C-alpha cells in the first residue's frame, strides 16, 4: 500500500496536492510530481496542500510587489 503524499509545511499534515518551488523572480506549481510515489518522495520538501500552496503564492506576490516598489521608488 502506498502512503499518500503529505504537505511538508511544518505542522500542516494535510494531503499534498502540488509541488511548490519559488525563486525571487518566479513561483512554480506542479501537480504532476505526485503521480509517481518515487517522484513525490524526491520532491517531499516542496509538497504542499491547497491552503499552503495558496499561502506560498500570496507570500511570493507580496514579496515581488515589495521588491518592485523598492526598485521603482524615486531616489
């Protein structure tokens, strides 16, 4: 029996639905990483449930907006 993938956010424990990775310039959300248990295991640190995926996107947008505002502020 295969154990379902679980969200890697500390204290969450909900079923994982996506792999979420970010860089300062972009965020990537992939759902295909969960199809194969071996692949899900390889990406275990980045597995997220829907709520944590949404939170990661929100945080990324806030950070990107703050960086853009800082870069475009007149000196």
